[in-house]
C-alpha cells in the first residue's frame, strides 16, 4: 500500500513511533501513567482487609487509569508537530496529508497499547502476590485476561483519540485543557443531568473497557471499544480534512 511519496504505511508508522519514543514527553507521560496505576493499586490492596473476587477484579481494573494519561499524551503528540513546526518536514516526506495524519494516529495507538500493557503487568506483579498473601478470592483467569485486554485497548484507543484531538486543535495547551475539562467536568455533569448519556461519555466508555464493576449501568466492553474507536476516527478524519484545507 503506497501513497504519494510516503512509502509503505508500516514505514510511516514506524517513523512516527521512532519520533515519538525519542522525546522526553513520551517517556515522562509513560512513567507517570505507570506510577499513577501503581499508586492506586498499592493503596487499594493495602486498605482492603477482605479482598473478595469483585474487589480483586476492581483493583486490577485500575490499570485502566493509564488511559487517562495516554489520552493527554495523544493530545500533546497530535498538536506537537504544529507547536514545534515539524509538520512541514513530515509533509515534505509524506505529502498526502491524510496518510500523514493516519500514520501519527496509528503510532500513538501502538504507543498507548504498550503503556497500558506495562501498567497492567507491573500492577499484576505487585498486587496478585500481595492479594494471595491476604487469602483473596480470585476471579477466573479468563476474567483477569478480559480486564487486561480491556485496559490495554483503552490505553491504545485513548492515545488515538487524543492524537486526533491534538491534530485538530493544533495547540498542546488547548488539547490538554479540553481533555481534562471533558473528563473531570463535562462527563460528570452529563452523567448527573442525563443518566442515559453516561455510558457514552469518555469516562463511561473507559470504565466499561477497563472492566470496572458498574452493576450493568455501562455498555459491554466490546461495544464501548467500538463507540470510542468511532469517536477517535471521527476526530482523526476531521483533523486530516482541516489539515488538507490549510497551508502549513
């Protein structure tokens, strides 16, 4: 699959990944995501005096918090090319702006998946032996695998949505502010005012993918992932159209 002057799609994604992983921002956000998850897991296990099966599942689902930071990371990366002026070099190599946006979009998703997997793996290494020492009742291995896959997928999709938003806004500060306001102000307000909308908010979708126990109030994890992916693709397409219509 070749486009105008850009080489194979995989090469474009690889180049974006290389650019992403050679920045201090990426490693700083990755470390912050893992540290946040570990802090929540340690506190949850330490304070749980009678870890039931549901509690264990909920504790492991906290790895999904990494998705909040990969969402921010995606926004920073998506707007970063415009902030630092490197978008011109990107488009010299890949004149097709849709492909350039798609390459960054996919690269952010891959990076988000890696961060989510690392956060869950480290949380499991710390939490599971500790919980076993507390005679916890563990859910079936299949349930824990489902939580793992959901948390990792959430982190990857969150990074992709953030990248689309950042590329659309072209401003790192604005992207971060929009993400934080959406998660901590808009989502809770919508959930309180119109409960039927709550499962379709970013917070509700992230909780569903991560496997948080919601007493059936949230969408099934697979459906939530599809809805989130739809949001992310919509933002990426809007960003690509916006980029194609403006001079760089």
